[in-house]
C-alpha cells in the first residue's frame, strides 16, 4: 500500500488577504497560528492544511505532504531517483518534515507525525 497524502500548505506574502480569499471562495475556516493559519476545509474525507507567510522566498507556493515512517530514508530515496533535496528534515513540535523536488522541479513535502 502507498503512502497517504495527509496535509497541504499554501505560501503567500499577505496571509490575511489570502485567508480571506480562500475562506470566501471555498468556505474554509482559518485559525491563526502566526506565522501561519490552520485551514479547516470542513470535510471529513478531505485533508486539512495551513497557510504560511514565511517572510522570504518562496513567497508563493502550494505543496502537499506525504506521510512516511522515516523522512530521511524517503528523502534519500527521492534523491537516488533523480530528485533534489530542498529542505532537510526539520523537527517541529508536532513531527518532522522535509521538502524535495521531483525530476521535473515540483516540490513535495514529506511528513512524519510525532508519536
């Protein structure tokens, strides 16, 4: 069985303006958690996400996260298949994430929740 897509992220320069846009467009509820906002899509079957105002490049991006059991192992495997590491594993209070680019340059996130 494959690894599930579990989260998405939207990067922006103006979080309040972007929150208002998606909230109005899709009816998503936003919970501020500076410098981000958690996104509740209101769906039991869909994934949830967050919006981030990083304050540096990349300003505009969308990314999805795939849940894995070992972030570094999958990052190494992606690299061996022609991908490129963009962000090495980073520990945050809720788990560990990393970003890589596939051979076409698409950015994908890896995620391991804290147990």
